[in-house]
């Protein structure tokens, strides 16, 4: 799955402490595992601003989680915090924002500008900072962005899904709308298509002691400033043992593997995207035509002239997709030191 030129990737996440959903820390670990093994070049992490009506508790961007994984892997991935302002329209450039609000946007700009090859962006939180960067630097995205992975929204046309706003969409709806106008490929992973369950006891026993500490630190909601000392102490695996027979809903694994050039097959192995016709993957992307976008609802069709929007679809039975995607995730996470 490795290429001569390692794929540059930016991760954009709603990674918070205390966590809003633990899957954000699993996604961060996934990104670092791919970077540590040389499958991607993780150029930066942009964390959403916690100034958002969607959060009911006080949050902080979890820069400590990035620091922990940088320390454990000896990588040096930069991290920035995004804008606190919801987009007023999908074309909003936020000229009114303060300098301290543009760290995430500037990180995206700098990585795209400085990269010698095209960059992929994985969004697992709001699309706000990508949308602002896109609105400010559209030509840069056209030239340097080879894919935006949009883990958000609903992709099945039924009344139940249309009646509720998905979390990442709710974080900033106008920015979600803006992604469908991007001048580069957009890989859309609606959460009700990408969803799978991860059974903790299938993964935790395979992880290194340090990675068990990383997840324990998050699940115990330890204070951010104690991250280094926490890693020096012996592992208390009581919370891992308590979680062992439980399941965790996950959503974003396919986007990480695909950005690295791979797809998960029916045996849980990673196959190059170029070889997908030789060995059937459990999920893949198909081009779709966007017919209408309104209030977070996206109507699409398979007929007509498709654009640059690629929609995730399950190729196999949902249970096969779930089991094999979880297996592939475990196999990459267990390589972290």
C-alpha cells in the first residue's frame, strides 16, 4: 500500500477534552498509526473550536492527545485550533475573524501551499475551517487538494434520517453545504453508511501498553496537563477491563484507509485502491450527482452527469463490513509503539 511519494494528509477533527465522543481519539490514533508506519505523511491536525452551541459542557481542544501521540511515535505533527464563528453563508470567508481564530485555516493554507504533491483532507468533525480556507483560497484547493473526506450527514433517503440533523452537520451546517462546491474530489461518507461497531475486547489486548494508557487517559477524563506524567506511571487497566465486553460506534475508518491508498477486503486486509477489481472491498465509493442541498439534507442520484462527489456504499453485507473494518483498524493500531 506504500507509494514512492507518501501521501500528505491533514486531519480536521472535533477532538475535545473531556471527550464528546471517544471515536475522535480512535480516529486520531488511526491517523498516527498510518503516519508511524509510513502510509501517510500527517501534516497537521486542526481541532474545532469548542465555542459551539452544540456542546452542553465546557470543552477544550484536546491538544494533549496530539502531544501524547507525538511523544509516543517520535513524530512532530503540528496542531491548531479553528474558528469559533459559524459560517453566515456557505461562501463566508470570515474576514471579520480575529488573528487567533485563523490558526486552523492558516495551517490548511500553509500545508497546501508548501506541499510538493497534492494533499488529502480528512474531516471527522465540522467542515468549518476547511470551508473558510476553501472560500479564501479556491485556486489552491483546485491545484493542490486531491481529496476531501467528508464524514458527515445522512446518505439514505428516508424520512427518519431527513428528520434529524447529524452531529457533524449540526456543528456548522453552512460549511457542510460548502463542501459540495469544492473544486476537488469530495469523498462523502454519510454516518449511516459508514457506521460500524468495534468490540473493545477485539482491540485492546492487541495494543501496546502505552496505547492502552493513551485510551485510559481519555476515558478517565484525566486533566490535560498531566499527560506526560500519566504515561510514566504503570498501567491501571481497570477501565479497559470494564469496557472489554462493550461495543463502540465508529464511522471514519474507510476515509483514513482510502486516503492512504487502500480499501478493506472481505478478509480484513488492506488492498490497493487500484486492485479493487481483483479483490472485492467491503465498501467503496461511487460517483453521484447532487440534485439538492437544503438545511443539511443532500439529495443525490446515480443518473445524469456525475460531478466530483464520490459517495461511500457498502459492497458486502453490513455485518461483513463491520467485522472486517474493525479487524483492519485493529491491525494498524497494534503497530503503534
